[in-house]
C-alpha cells in the first residue's frame, strides 16, 4: 500500500520546520492498520535514522516525509533498494522501491 498519507508518522525525524504538532489520530490510525495487517514502513526500516523528505514548501522552509510504501512484514527482506528521489512538476518527491524477484522454470 503506498501513497501520500499527508502526515509525518514521526514529527521529530520525518519533519523539519513549521509546527511540530503531530496529528495523533492519523498516526494512530496508520499504526493500527500496520499492526492489524502486519505492515511496515519499508523506507524507515531500511533507513532507521535518515532524514529525507518527500514534500517541501520552500517559501516557508517546511519539509516532511508524507509518502510511504507500507508493505507486508513477511516480504520486507525482498526489498533491495528504497529511495526518495526528485520528481518533476510536483511538490512531492518520488518514493521508489525495488524488489528482488526470482523466476523459476
């Protein structure tokens, strides 16, 4: 499951600038969904201490990581690369992941 959740899950590491009030109900709902479906924020799993952001408002110097890939914990070891890269014509960066896929015949 991936997309723009419009909320940093951890304001201290996933947000820079602006008001640091966490949206507790949204964070709780996402956390409950992750727990119920055994999902992990794969970018954070692979980058536990890294600060990188997927959205910015340069005029006010506000940066947040709002976009996530929440994947099944049972396949997180198949993710070989996950990255945040610039995207064109949007205020969001692209969140990319590459999976190891084996083909058997």
